[in-house]
């Protein structure tokens, strides 16, 4: 399962409130769209509704951001389990990179998506 584990100090509620809808046109056949986010009642899980269009194939799924102690894990929601194409993996890597850019205390400690994190 593709994932990125980030460690360091961060404000999980701030990550949720700073979420912004975004559309990334990767190339002439690929679009990644982050539509909306949801946070659970315990304030330790964020779901980000994501749509990837790749070569006219549309996949809709959720990216999960889970917090535990000083660790933040970014992965696919297993209930919406999309086909793990390079664009789906890129959507995870781009989300992790955005979190790294907005939270300078975070660093990647474990991942199988190195090539998708800028």
C-alpha cells in the first residue's frame, strides 16, 4: 500500500482548516483534483476526496491523513481502494509534499513513494 510517514511537530486541526481545493494538470492526459476534506470526531483522521483522471479513466477515492503521537501517515483509504496507477501515487506524493511545505517541522521518515515526492 503506498504511504508516506511524516514526523515532527504539527497542528493537526490547522492541517484540516488550511485545506484548499486544488486542480493539478500534470500533462495533456492527467488531472489530479483535491475536492474537499472531512475530519472525524476524534480529530485524528482527515479524509481528502480526490479524483484522478488519467488517459480518460476516472478514479475517485479518499486520501487519509492519520495522526498518532508525533507521526502523520498519508495513505489511501482502503474502503475506496483505487487502482494504484502512477497518478494515484503522485496524488499521495503531492499531498505529502504540500504538508511538508506548510509544516517546516515535518520530515519524511518512511515512504514507498520517494519518486512521487518533489
